[in-house]
């Protein structure tokens, strides 16, 4: 006897804001009538923090992962024990997305050490002989748009051998001059990161120019805090020996789920940076780092 | 059974009363005017809805008058047209931008594939991430994440064909993956494919690779678009001109998802290509999506370092752009300007290194660009305003007159535009840097435009002279052609065509064209270079033919025939001759005797004729014969008949393998004889008599070589008649005797248009025709009376007719009127200056009794046959036969003779006995007889008529 349990949200993009109502249906499909001991539905918003093995020892990282922070939680009984008729059954539900107290609903974020996730979970209890059924469904919370206006502040940059840090032998470096600008470093998350980069000249041919989007996650805990930077994505904007003196556009869409407005709380921080990486043909790697401030408008 | 008839009086009686015929409006053959009102809305595939309505302007047409000129269909059509604009508004706007005159990519495809080939080994490096690979810390659910540890496959040592097959396999697996809902796999395939485009390792093959791979991208784009489209088609399909508001959220979300996925593709080139492939999907998301994306993608292409890869990416973007949003011209221009901006890279170090490594010459490398640049320029130039083109030209000029660009500009822009600035262009070509791109190629391209549009009158001569200087410098083909093997195909040809064209429009045609031809011959003869250039040489001929319709001028060019001699491959040679002949037949209006034309044409026709062999198809033979006949008909030596005859003799010797030509020649000679007769007003002098006898002799010895028996028969008859008309009695006799002589050889069935059919009806027709001629043929003094008639009847008697056929008896029946006519005092018709039997015998009773005897025998035979038919129970045939004999007796027999009138009555009864006679015909026959009986000397018919009972069906 097969039975499928599913949660269908009304909104196709599953995006909700604080104060809105998460509405949808529980969908039950079974070939014959189904006996059960009650169906319940719960909504939960959690921040999961994890310490990286770099910051603390492996064991500690494993056991001492910081306690999750609950942002929202509620539970309702959808159906009392009884029978579900054969065929397709839809049970509609609604959850108001309202926090208790002064808690804030952070925006959904999937990271490495910080995870902010909102889920709906539907459980169907059944007799001893049959397994209980359950189904999870993630929905996405976008935080309220920021009130203050974002004024883009362009950032210009010039990269030459002289501006570089962290180099072993400055003398072995080929000559190059790379100029460019980012249209803004305080970015609206729904809009791409834009700018331009111009290779004015370079002794060695360029192999590739890439944009590396990096998240910087900080977890605070009793013993101090751990701060880790990891790559989200790497986008190539130039390949091969590009024409000198010609502006190459910088363009990167912020990926959904993996980015969120820059977040700073007492327990953890989520920040973003972008690296402009220039790979020369002799495999020299030149990186210019720009901290970003993401926001939602 | 004979009587003395007065043909004149009979004719008078037969003439109907002159009844004036009123010519009304109505005529069954008057053309019905059909007005075709078509409301065509462009030719975009799938959306063409054309309706046509026809209304007849003939007032008599009941349909149109009833409906007041508008038929229901056109009313509907009109209604739908008036409804349509609201609905298809945006579509129409689009169509305005790209019309059918835009040469689509699909037509370029094949050309590129055929042109850019390689014998080097190719490799495909596919890095397909496995589905359950380990993921690193980046985007989890994005399958596109390229840090997946997957299988890397490298296929090495592929031949070009293998490569194309592999790509096609990928195309198939893309479709399969899509069909089995493996969207992720599909995307991976597409990404991997577009990644192959960054590989320039076998650079000569790059354009073809581009073609193959963009096919896959097109497929992908279509699949994605269609899928999102179907997601919105519930409850009813989206209209063509849908807006964002018509798209439901799920579809939007799916579409958005695609764009997010693509935006996170690591490498630049696949990201660009895949996003360009699904550019059209922006329509689902927002109004301005496409017009924002195009400039962005255009700018992103700047990030591609390899100029060749970049140029092709631009070409792809323009291609997609033209398809999806042709009104967005700006990004097309932008693309071109960027291309110009980065053009200096071509001579850059990395490119040069690559060329050295791959051992590719610069000129060859440069030609790899031409499909891309041509395409981009074609998109730009399409319906572009003049100033834009001028600007483009200026920009190219600024780049130091780069030959490659110049070449593309000349090819892409409208010929009129180029032609109008031909002098400028020549200047630019002259200033061009010779290194890299051969100048004659540029002249080739210029020629291409000039071949379609004329430069200003005043500049023509200068252009011709300037261009000529360059072309004469083009070295011998061994150097040029071997080196640019792959580009030679059009060049020399276009250069030549140009000059022919130029010379023509500069009105100094003959000499110049002759020089050009001489030059081509000089270039092509060494090393038999012409063997590789037949198509081009053929076009040269075609071009010449369009200009020179005066064949005397054409053939007086001394280089023309030597030029023809370069076509040494038989099939091509015949093809060329054929095209010349076609033009000749079409444009030669006046008959000609010009020896130059005749010689040349004979040579050409002989070439065609000599190509005929045992394997030649019937159709081929027929068409060749038609062409040659066309030529023969154009030949006339005016009053110089002997010359004409000797031409025919020569032609017969030359074209002996084509029967239709021989037939034509016989006709020509017969016509010649008649023409002579006309000129001499019927009485030949000794000289002309000898000439017409020579004509007859010509026919007489030509006819037996024909294989078709019926052509032989009819030609014998015809030639016999001509001989008679020319008072060549013995010749006429010989012709007719020969015709009778071959009668037994007529096969029972002949093939008509490939089908085997009974020859009987043809034979009967011929015999009737023959009998009619025999009336005027005088008997030969040495042979017996009615020698030919008897001979014919004997042949008929002996001929093995088909079983169950009355053909023999029918011949007998139709011989009776002849005999009746022969027994008249004056014959129905005669030939001037030829004494027929009427004069020879002067109504000699012996002669008449001979005729009577013959008639009796014939009637006896017929009656025997009728009896036999009665026995065989084939009464229908018996009736028909009896009726026809009755008819003959009635018309030609003397019914005053009791025996005869009794016979007629019996026949009448016989054919009514079984009721197979049509009552209508019987009634009309009776009426005719009654009418005849009222004539003064025909009263005897009244008796007969009373004895003819009309059997009623009851």
C-alpha cells in the first residue's frame, strides 16, 4: 500500500516575509483508505551554528557545536486520528509568520558554519505496524526591506606590482597595470554586482580574470569566536589574453540561498566579500579583496 | 455502284443557311477573372495565416452574383483580418523588422561546414560531472557546480566526420535527457559543448565546430523555451504576443531558476553561450529583459581573449538577437564596434604564437573570420539606413583599411551601396595592406556586388581600368590557387564576372570580354587548373550569355570557342552547350545564315549530339534533340535553296543519332521543295525541277534510317504528297510504294509514352489518310489500273490484324468512298499541273468497270465478314459495321440500282435487328434521306425511305 505525503506551498517561489501568512496544502495520495492516529504540522525557524575544525579541535567541533537558536516555532494538529479516504486528499493550512517577543526573523541563509533555515514538517502517526510518515518542506524567509536608501558608492582600484601585499619576490613579478571600479560595495542583494576592469598593460598574458564571492562567517561562543572565510562561487569574467585598454564588465548575480543581507547578531555574523582574481599566464595569482555589504530593499 | 456526282451542287446544298451568330458576353472559353485578395502577414514560420478569396468578375457566374461579389470565405477572412490587428500587433511589428529577404543562418550553415574542413585529428574533452559526486563547500543544489568530481572523458584522434557524429550524438543525448526529465544532465551537456568552443587547437575547423555546436545550443534554447511555454498553457495556450502578466508564477519561478543556474556557471564562454541560447526566455520574466541582456552579453564578450572565439561568440549573439529581438539594432552595432576595437589582437603575440604552433598561415587564419564577420555585418546591414553603412565604412577605413574587414563590408552591404561607392572601395583596396589578405579576393568581393548593381555611369571606365591593373597582376594559378586552395573557389570567378559585367556596362563589351576570356584561358590552362573550376567557368559562360544575346557578336569573339574548349569533362561540356543553345533558341529571333554563327552552333550542337550514347536516357535525348531542332529551324539561307539543302545534308551527317532531328530535317527539306514550288509559282524550270527531285531524293534516302515505323509511314506519305505537288511523279510513286511496302512491318502494338498500346487506330488513321491521297495519284503507265489501291488493299488483306478486330473490314469500307470518288468525271480535288486518273482515263468504261469490280469484291468481303460476325454472336460489332456500310452506300452509292438499294435496306434491317443502333442517329439518318429525296434527281430515295422501318424499342 503506497501513500505519499507532501506539503505544497501556495507561492511558487516559497518566499515569505515576516508578518505574512504561510499558506498551503498537505497533499495525501493513497490508493485505498488510510487509517492514521493523527496528522500534525509544525513550523520551525532555526539558526544552526557550527564551529569549524580549524578554529577548534576536531572533537570539539563535532561535539561542541553551538546550540541552535530557535527563531520561530509553532505546531498545529491538522487532523485527529481517523481515516483518510482513498485518492487525493488536500488539507489546507495557514501559519502566520509572527515571532514571539523581540526575536527577529533572519533571512534564510545556507552557509557552511551558519545556517538559517525555516521548515514545515508534517507528521502522520500510524499504528504500530505501519511506519509513521513525515515530510519536510523548506520555505524561504526574506527579511523586511531596509528602510534607509542605499546610496551606491563606487570604488576605484588600481592593481600594479607595487600595490600588492603578501609577495615573496617582488622582483620576479612581471609588470602590469590593471585598473577598474566596482559600482558599489554596498549592494542590493537582488541586483548584480557590477563594475568594470581594464587591463591597461601587462607584460605577461592574462590567463583568466575571475570574481570570487566569499562568505565570512563568525560564530561567537563561550570560548571566543571563530571566523572563517569560504568561497561561495567563482565567476570567470575574462578568459585568455584579453585586449588591453578595453573595459571588461564585472557582473555577478548573487546566488539565492547562499547569500543574505549582511547579518550581525550577538552570537554570529554573516558577511560577504568579493575577490577580483587575476591569473597570469605564468600562473601568478593576483587578488584584490573588497568587503561587501549586502542589503535588501 | 457508281454515279456521276456534281460536287459543286452537293457542296452548295450542304452549306447551311447563313445564320448570324450573335456574340454575346458569354463565351465558355472566356477567362474567368479571379481576383486573389491575400492578406498575408509576413512569412514567419508557424504564424502565417493567409487567406485567399476568389471572386469571379464574369457577370454570368451565378455564385458571385448571388453573393453580391463577396463569397462567405472572403467575408470570414475579412472579418478575421479586422480582428487580427489587436491580437497580433506586436507580432506584426516584429515582422516588419525581419523579412524574407534576410538570408537566414540556415543557408550559411552548409556553406561553412563545407568550406572549413580539416584532415587533422580532433579531440573532444568532455568533463561531465557525475551526478552523485562529492560537493565542496559551495552551492549545494546547483548541479552546475563545476567542482564536482566527475568523469572526464577525452576523445582523441577523431576525424572530422567522427567529430561531427559525436556532436550529433550529444545533440541526441541532450534531447533524450530532456525528454526523460533529466534537465540537469541536459544543461551539463550544453555547458560542456559550449566549452568546446574555447578550444582552438585545430583552428581551421573552428568555424565548422561553431556551426555544429551552436546547433546544440539552439536545440537547448528551444527546449527550455517550449517547456516554460507549456507550463503557461494551462488552461489555454499563451498567445504569440503574450506579456509578462500572462505568465503564471510557477513558470516564472522555473524560468528564473534557469537564469540563476546559468549565472553561476563558472566559465565565461559557456555562461555567455548558454545565456544567449535562452535569451528568448526573458520574455517570461519581464518586458525589458531582452533589451537589457543583449548589451550586457555584448559587453561580456570583451572578456574573451581569443579574437576568433570572441568574433564567433558575437556572431552567435547577433544571430540570437536577430531571431529574438531584431529591432534592437544597437547591440548589433555595439558588437561590431567592439569587434573593430579588439581587432588589433589578431596580430597580437598570442595569436601569432598559436599560428606558428599550428602551422597556419595568416591569410588562411584571416579567412576563418569571414563567416562570423560576414554574418554580423549582414545583420547590421539588413535594412540599415545609408548613413549607418557609411559610418561603418569610415570606421573600417580608420582601422588602416584592413583587408579582411573591407572584404566583409563589401560582401555584407547592399550591392547598390557598394556599387555607388565603387571608386571609393577601389581606392581602399589599393591602400590595403597586401600582407595577409590577397587583394584579388577583395576584387572578387567587389565584383560580387558589381555583378548585382551598376556603379555610376561616369565611373565605369575608370573602375574597369583600375581593377584590370590588379587582376593582371594576379599570378598564375599554380602559385595562388594551390596556396589558397580553399578560397579560390569564388574569387577568380567573381573577378572575371566583374570584368565581363563592367565591360558590358561600360559599353566596350566585345574587346574587353574577349580579353578577360583570353586571360582566364591563360590562367586556367597550365596544369589543367580548369578541371577544378568548372562551376565557376560555367557561371562565366552564363554571365556572358545574359549579356550577349546577339550571337554574331558572341561568336565573333575569337576567344569564346577556345574558352568553351576548356570544358573537357563530357557532362559539363554538354551542360554548357545546352545552356548556350537554350539562350540561342530564346533570343535568336531572326533566321540566320551567318556563317560564323552556323559554324559555331554546328560545333556546339555536334558536341551535344556526340554526347549521346547507348546509356543516354530517353528524356535526355529528347531534350538535346529539341535544342538541335531549335537551331535547325533558325537556319535559313533565304533564296539560296541549294545552300540550304547542302546544310541539311551536312546536318544529317552530323546528327544521325538523333531521330527527331532527322525528322525535322526531312520536314525542312520538304518545306524547301514547297518553297521552291511557291517561288516558281507551280511551274518548275529545268533547274528547279532537278532541285526538287534532289529534295525528294534526300527524303527518300533519309526516311529508311528512322526506326519509328509510324514516322517513316507518315514521312513517306508526306514526302510523296510533296513530290506530287512538285510534279515528280515517279518520286511520288516511289514514296507511296515504299509506304505500302513497309505496311506489313507495322507491329501490332507500339509503345506510346512508355506504355504499350495497340497500333491499330494509328494504322487505320494512316490508311485513311493514304487513301485520300491516292485519289490524285495517277496510275503508273507500266503497271496495271489502280495499281497502288490494289497494292494497298492486298497489304491490308495480308496484314495480321488483331483477333476480334474489324479493322480490315473498316479499311474496306473506307476504300469504297475512294473508289466511288475515282469513278467521277471530275475529281473532288486535284493537284495543279498533275493529271490524275480522271484525265488519264477520261471516264473510260474499262476503267470504270475495273473500279466496279473492285467495289463488288470489297462489298462481298464485307458482307462475308458481316455473316461471320452474325455466327459469332458478336451482334453489336455486326450492327456497327453494317451501319457504317449503309452510310457509305447512302452517301456514295447509286441507290437507283435496285440491287444496291435492296442491299441498303437489308443492311438497315440488319443493324436494327439487335437494337444496338442509337435511335437518335437512325432518326437523323432517315430525316437526311427524306431531305435528300426532295432534291430533283433523287426521288428514287423516297421508295427506299419507305422501306426503311424505324424499329421502336417497344
